[in-house]
C-alpha cells in the first residue's frame, strides 16, 4: 500500500474541508425548521415513488402529475381504511367505559343529575368559594399557573404551524415526484467531478441499505401485527383485531409500539367493569401477550428478517441496536440498522478494499 506524504498544502486542505463541513452542519442546524419539511418531503417521495411508477407505467395512467394524484389517493384510502378499523371501535369502547363509570357513580352516590347537583352545591357554598379564591396562597398559585396557560396557547399555535408545515411538505413532495429521476441523478453534480465516483458509490450503498431496511421493517411490522391479532383474540381482549393492526402500524418505527400499553390499560379496565372480571387478571394476560410477542420480535423476527435483509449477523444487529440506542436514545434505535450497515459497507469498500 502506497503511503502518501502529508504535505503542508494537503494539511491545509484537510483543515479547510473540515471547517467547510462544520460550517455546513451549523447552517443546516440554524435552518433546521425550514429544511425539515423538505427532508421529510424527500423521504415521503422516496417511499411513494415505486407506487407512482407502478401507476404510471403498469396501469398506464397518462402523465406523472395524474399518477402522483392517483397514488396519493390510493395511499390515503388505505390509511383511512386502517383508521376506520381502529378509531371508531376505540371511541365506541371509551364511550362505553364512560357510560359504565357514570352508571356506577349514579348507583353509589344516588345522584341522577350531576350538573344540577354541582350548580346547587356552588350556590349553597358561595361564601366559602369566594373566601377560598381570596386566599393569598390560592391567588399566588393562580398567578404561577398563568404562564403555563400561555404555554398551552403557544403549543396550540405550534400545532397550527405544524399543520401549515405539513401542507408545505405535501407541496414539496408533489414537485419532487414530478422530476424525481432528474433530481436523484442530478444530486451528484453538486460535488466536484473528481469526487463524484466516491459519492456515487456511497449514495448507491445508502439507497440499497435503505431499500433493504424499509422492506425488512415492513415485514417485521406485518408479523407483529398478525401475532398481536392472534394473541389478543385468544385471550378475548377487546378490539383484538383493531389493536393488532394499530400495533403493527406503530411497529414500522422500532419500539414505538410500546406506546400501545396505554390503550391496553384502558381496555382492560373497560372489560373488567363490563364483565365483572378481575382487572389485574385481564391486564396481566394482555401484558403477558405483549411480553411474549416482544421476546419473539427481539429474539427471532428482528435478527432473522432484518439480519437477512441487511446482511448483518444477529449478534452484530443486536449490538448495533444497543450501541446506537445508548448514543442517540430513541432516534438511535430507528437509525441503528441502516447506519451500521452503511458503516460496514464503507469500511469494506474504502478501508479494507474488499469487494462486496
């Protein structure tokens, strides 16, 4: 292997290159709120591009713009169908839980009109209520709570801005898909000609690993959804199919399906109130199903499916999840597999010079 002499000129170029990279990162960080919708739009366009191509070239829909609209309508239709299978039954279950709680309160308190009872109580205790609010400690607590109220208002404004940003994201995505091939192939032209082969091979590696990751994680999420549908059905859990579909969709992002524990607790409470069964027994059976499927996912599905899709040994795969999770937290769990495979590919291609 030829050793290159480190000259002063080369050293200066390295320093300038490092400063340029640092400057670009600082600019990206400063403009993150502006650039984030564009990057999200590019990711959505990347995921939607195969469907657009299928609609345009296989279904022979004339024009790219019309193909994008048809593909978007198809995706929106599928998402709406899945939400229809999840949200209305869940709302119905929670309404039923509210009715059962109300009936229980009526039976125990013998009060049949709670708003009227509260109004009568307020009239009868008017003087005590006024003294309570005139109390210095209460007034101080209210003054301290006011900034939190304004914080809630600010968060509401942020939600509105997020909706506007999502509309901008959809607009970005539409225009990216219109000229996806040109933009994807022209991206390499921002680099100097002598460096383009390096960046071209690196981009090809990223695309290959990202394709493998999306296919593998989608298959893992499908298996998780099916397992939860079966498990919840076997124990007679409420909304077994809907919960299974919801958890499967949440599993498209690793470990996000753990948030499903919240509705599991509420649905266990509903079943206990409705049937008179022991709440803890119902919750334990649901958590047992969750734990068993989680073990199957971590020990079998993820190592076998993702390991095969991304060319990683199961031991390396589990180690990468642990390391990236410790370094970057939740985000690390999401990017662990593609980043690990990309680093290995880079090491083999440019460090050890091994053929892939």
